C-alpha cells in the first residue's frame, strides 16, 4: 500500500515554494516524522516530514521544482513492497570515471530519462539534449533543472571520443569533476580558460533583493549618525556577568542594552515605531523588535515580541533562541512576520560605519558597529574610551529630522547611563 506525500498548507502570504534537497532515495527505509525534503519559501526553509513508516517509493517532483499547497511530490511504500516504477534510477556514473575508462562503452554514462524530474525531462526533450553531457549537482549526482539550464546557457564543447574527454579532464579538472551533493553547478571556462559559476538565486535571496529594491524605491530614506561611549555598559557587564549568568542561566550581552535603549526612545518618539499604510500612519502601541541575523541562506530578521515587557534576561534568551533556530533552519513564518522596528549589528563582521536599509513596512532601523578604543576628550582631558558609531536610517515621509536625531540621542543617553534604562527616565 502506498502513502502519498503532499506539500503541506503554505502560509497565506506564500503562493508557492521550491523543493530544495531530497534527503531520501527510492528504496531507502523511512520512519514517520523523518525529514524527507527541504521546501524553500520566500522567507524560510520548511521541512516535509514522512507521514508514515515504510520505504521511499517514487519521487515525483525533483530538486528545484516549484510546488504549491497539496501537490503530490512522492509516495511511501509499505515495508517489503517494491518502489513504484516511476522511482528515479540509480545515480549516473561520475564524469571522471567515464573519462578514465576510455575503453568502456559510452552507454555506461547514460542516464535513464525516467529517473529525472518532469521539468528536466521536458527541457531535455524540447532542446534535444544528450543528458550524458550535463553534470549533475543534485543528490548522488542527479541532474536537476538548474544543471540543465546552466548547460543551455553555457554549452560545453562536444567531445569526439573518450580520450578527448580525458584530456579536458586533465586541463580543467574543476569543470568536469562531479559536483558534491548540493554544490552549485559548474560551467565551462571562458575563451581564456578562466572559470566561472552560474548559480540560480534562492527564493530567499530573490525575496531579499525585491524587498531591498522596494525600500529604496518607495521610502524617503535618510540616515543620521552618532557615537556611543560603551564603557558604562561594558563596566556593568564585567561587574555582574558571572552573577547574571549564574542566576538566569544566560550570558549578559550588549544586545539587551540596545533593545532596552531603543524601546525607551520609541516610547518618546512614536513615529519612529510607526509605519505607513496607504494614506494612513499606523502608530503601534507595542514594541516588536526585529533582530537581523545572518544565516547560510541570507539575512533574516526574526522578531522579539512585546520586548518592552521582557527583562534583560528574557531578551537575551529570546535573541539566543532565535539565533540558534536561524542556524538550524527551524524558524517559522510567525517568527519573521511583523515587527515595528529593527536592529542590525554589522560590528560582528568588523564594520566601523554603514547605512542600514529599512525592513518595509517599518520606518526605522538602528545599525550597530564595531567597538573600538579611541582618543576622546572628557572634562578637558584626552582619554581612551571604547566607542561605537551608531546609525539610524528612517523614512522621512513619516519621521522628521528632529524626531530621528532626538531618538538616536535618546538611545545614546540610555547606553551611556544604563541606570536610565532601569529607571525609565
């Protein structure tokens, strides 16, 4: 008996998704709940778990294909039954092995078209391709739609015989060597022998690009700068670090201080916590703070909800949890939806100063940067202080310059005198 594997219901704001990587092959044993395939949406990567125990049957939709809610993508067979006839064939022999065995028949490198996804078979048929010439970057060397498109854009020169293939292999091994599973497809060198790679943008990267362009085109962006003496915060952390971690079980970082300082500034200047909806301005009576996190797939901004109601320890726990789930790829759509203001920290990568870009429809974002010891003048004396440049990018359509500058000064004052954050003054 077969059990169908279908695409789960996608979030309301997501029209379709892309199958990224299958983790099982036909014939592999499967346990219920085990991840079968990664499904990439515009914001996150979801996992599709196995609905039942059994053996992997037919994979009906391959890596790189676009799917929607309810689409049938695979089947699971009962233990002891044979996989469906439409299951993909065994992976092709690597190109290097074919080149080395010059005397072996060319049929050894052939790929059964029935083992390819429908989209790949369609491209092969429409373009009358010899599939043996396309290097596969999918699981176990399987040819994906992206591989075929890369080959069509940069067709490799045809080889007259096996010895010629071997010669090419020696000259440019990076081109003809089989790609590791999940690696971007290789393309032939240009006329001067220089190597290139053509890699399709992921859905997440495409969405990031769209939102950044949207922010530039629809908002009146300005950035104001200031500098913060981080010594009071660093002294406070050094004084209470061990006691704080022992009592709350979480490390006392600097992000909780910045979140607290931002919230106090937003309370004083509500427009910075607002957004534009058509001809209306929405002033939010809550503080959902987005924390930008770099992931292997791109920048994401998970949200710390109702941050004004959280203690320093609660904020540190929330940020640690979001960061860990970002690295594991287990964020949900709820984690990334909404937000009234964002904070991004380029300082962790060594940035000294930058102009952050808005995360629409938010109207403000704070950019943190690297802390560096610099000579400063205090009470007529030159002293060394750990300083950080901070930048506030804002939408001038809703936030006036006075409000923007004043809110950034309020953030600066809260950090340079942390007692203000506790007393809320």
